[in-house]
């Protein structure tokens, strides 16, 4: 059985395991082993390749009432590997398109080799298996010890190592992966691949492979621009090799600048994710508009009316729709979170700007209005900062109502095929949400209780600003109540439901 790395489990799982081990007088390692090899596992072997990551955060494990994870029917060896590999595949990384895939990483000898340590970490925390190969020159820059420790795998270096050849062999190394990544790809190694040389382990594997090859070049700008290197790049491209970078900037050598810097680890991770993304894309060819975050309605140059919306739910929905293949325009108010990479972001401040941006993005097949649009704005924004005026209280603020963007879409001549609104309520959630469904002419309303004492979230801080949500989906035909989930899970489930509904609509006779 694969090894169990308890220290890499998340805190909640670790605590649950600790309590259970203490109760049974066993070590945590022993307890985990027993959990994973529970007897009721054999008759129902399932493959974990596509098992949901939630498996590792199963409520039984989280609540402390641990029952054998294997009782869910998963193969024990694979489950142990997954637990070991889970490391910190936290919610943030769950659903990485290349999770579970195998990357053979060839590290060649360049100063940028140090970035590979981070690259390995980032890939592993996203559930990618990394098998490292180092050229002799790479040993001059980083040690096999650190590479092997981060990859949790043996580092292969020598073509003529008898032990390695008996163990795996260079042909198996070349074939047992989904993608080969060469980072940094030096001028020398690229020249070798372009000319079919095979005089060390790295070049031999690269010649023997039938898998796609991704090169992340790194070299001095003069070497990059040299006609010989450029010739080799053309050859490699026509042979089907893929490239990420290099980027322009300062070189490690002092005083040198230009094109030749290896791409940053996260850029490489993203390209790997895209290349290995084999998930179905039911929303391919569909266009979606998503609004997210709060709006800020200025009072004077330094003050504004706003609300507590963080944008987490809206951004997660935009990302989940894009993951299913939709072209997504995310219209976002001011937020402190990163925009998903795979969407077109339109940043706005006010409700009126949001309305203009949404209407400019029409026509669309799907619109999900998640933004907590400020209902009112100040009449006549002051040009200068408003002063206290000799200790007198604030002058009263005159407000006017903002345009209702969702309602506007509901009545629009280019109304999206599927129009979804949110209802943020603190009381009578269903009643208010149903009224919004009718009034705004939406197809669905996703209703959530945003009161601070809703009991939602690990520290029960409520939905707004938190990472969890419990929603009800109201349609003209009924109400569906979902359990408390993370916002990412809500987003994925909603995106799938949107895809299913559009498919049913398009195939209905
Ligand atoms: N919405 C909108 N434009 C507005 C106000 C709300 O597009 N000016 C959208 C929100 O994005 C959400 C839905 O309408 O999809 C409901 O928003 P919510 O704030 O819950 O309700 P309001 O319409 O603002 O009504 P109330 O404040 O009375 O609850």
C-alpha cells in the first residue's frame, strides 16, 4: 500500500483522526491504515481516478464521527495514494483540470532551475503527479534531494544506471506520463531535441516519447535571439513541441535584460492545466454574463455607499461556467479577490456602470446576476470632500434608487435564454425570493440567507465575505434546497444545472 502522509492532511481531517486514534489507543498512522483497509471494501471496488476531491473532506471525517472512507467503495490502495497525495489539495485547488495526471518534468542546467522547486510544489498541491528527471548540468544548480523531496518521487538522471533501468527504464519513463515538461529548456537541450540527439537520459526520453512536450525556455537574450536557436525553435514547433515563454525582463546575470527569462511557475502550471484538461465542455459555444461583488456609490471624493459582498460567489460561478466551456464576461464591482483566469473581466464601480457593461455584453445565452448592487445612490455626488462644519452633525444625505439590472434584463428585447438572479435575504427567504422571481422576470432565483446568525460557515460568520453558502433554487415549478456547501461547490453545481437545463431546452421538441 502506498504510504500515508498524515502531516499533509488538512487540519480538520487530522483532528478527527487524532481523536479517533486516541479513543482507540492507536497511533494516527495505525488508525489511518485501519480506516483505509476496512473489511467491507473488497466487494465494491471503484476507481478513484475521477473521485471527487470532497471525498477527503467527507462530512463524517470532518465531524469526527469517522467511518471507514473505504466503506464508500473505493479501492484501498488508490485511496491511500490519494490521501498521501492529497497533501493540501484544499478547496482552492480542487478541480484543477490536470489533477490526477502525470507530468514527467525534465530539469536541465540553467539558473532558472531553482524555479522548478516551486513548480513541483504548485503542481503537487493541485494533485498532479510529478516524476522528475535532471540532467547532469541541473545538479550544478539544485540538488536531487530537494527535487525528490518535493516531488515525493525518485529523481532520474543517469541513462546507464542499472538500477533505474531495471526499475523503470527510459522507455517507460518516456511513456508513463500524460505530458513532458522541460523547464528550464536550455539552448543546448533544445538543440539536441531539434536534431534528434540522444546521448543522455533527458534527450533519450524526449526522443523516445509519444507524449506531448511542453518547453519552458530560459537562456541569455543573445542566445535566445541567435539564428541557430531560432532555427531550432522553428524545427521544434513544426515537430509539434509546445512552448510557454520565455518572457522579457532582467536576467540573473547583472546588467543583462531582454527576452529569455523562464516563465513563472504559476504560468507554467496554468498552461499544464489547460493542456491536460479533458473535462467535458457542455457549454462550449454558449455566452454567459455574470455580475459579482458590491457596487460603490460615491457620496463625495472619499466616501461611498457599499455593502459586505466579497465577490467570492459570483467569481466562483463565472469560473465554473468557463470550466464547462462557456465564454464568460464577468462584470465585477470592487473586490479584493483575483479574477478567474478563463473569463473576460469588466471592472466597474457603480450600479449604473454595471448596467451599461451588462447591456454592452448582450446578447447572451446565460446571465447570472450575483452582484449585491447598491439599491440607492447619493443624489448629486459632492465634488469636494464634505466637511463637518463647526462640529455640527452630518447634513442629511439625499438618495435616489439605482437601476435594477436584473429586472432590466428580464424585460429586455435581447433577454438571455436563461436568466438567473440571486436573492440576499435576512428573513422570509422563500417569500421574498419568490416575489423577486416574478417581479424581475427571472427564470431562477438563487436564494440565500445572508443574516450573520444564519449558522453558515465554519466560524458561523454568515454568507457575506465567507467561503460557504446554503442556497435554495426557486423556479416557476418548484423549490430545490441545497445543503450547506462551499461557494465553489455551489458554483459548480449551479453551472452543471445550467448546462443540463440549456441542453434540455435545446433538445426539447
Ligand atoms: N439586482 C440588480 N440590480 C439592482 C438590485 C438588484 O440587478 N439594482 C439583482 C441582484 O444582482 C440579484 C437580484 O437583483 O440578482 C436581487 O438582489 P437583492 O439585493 O437580493 O434584492 P433587491 O432587488 O435589491 O431588493 P431588496 O433590496 O428589497 O431585497
